[in-house]
């Protein structure tokens, strides 16, 4: 196949572009591995803790978007600071005993990382909301109040009996 000069330039440009993309993908994955390694060395504290205020702000921002709500303020009462599920190395050994019986033993060891042996957090669970207070300009309208109530209960996965919506100025 014979290529004309302009086609050669396009082909070289395309090949160069592909090489640059491959290089960026490779360096990005190397950097992310290095960041993960640094986070592991720093222990489980590398993850952010629970921030109830940011959830209140996010919920307030979304509720303010409801037609007729006006300005909205949200306060959430939490039952605790959440729960952390730690990583464990588990080992189960099965041994054949006398008379065809099988004996099983299992051992579980907490996984730790870093110089100070911090436990490795596998998952962080958000705490459950005990109650929610919503103050909204448009809450004197029954339909707006209902939409605010159900939206907050849905967002926080709690019953509507734990959400109070009241009108504000």
C-alpha cells in the first residue's frame, strides 16, 4: 500500500496521539498506586471521617431546589459517629479425624498497616439519623411541606415520623 505525504502525516500524528494517551494512562495508574501505598503507610486514618455538617448542607441544597420551598435550613441529629468495618485475614483449616469425622478450625487476624499498625478500614458506614429538622420558607404550603418531608426521609433512609418540617421566614 502506497501512502501519499499528507496521509503519512495523519498516520504519524495519530500514532503519536495514541502513544501519548498510553503514556498518560500508565503514569496515572502508577501515581494512583503510589498514592494508595502512601495512604496504607499512614494507616486507616487516610480516609475521611464522618462529616454530618456536609450532609446537612447537601440535603439543604437539594431541598431548596424543590419548587416553592424557598430558602431551606437543615439540622440532623445522629445516633453516633458511624461504624468502621475492619479488614481481617481469615484462615480455615479442615482435618480428618477418627471415624470419618472432620474437624474444622478457623482463625481470624486483624489486618494492620503502617508503622504504627493502624487497623485497615474495609468500609465506613454512615450513622443513622435520629431526627431531622427542616425550616423552609415555603413550608406553610401543605404540598411543599409533604415534598420536603418525603425527600428528606428518602435521602436519609429513615421514616417520615423522624422528620419535622416547619415554615420559616
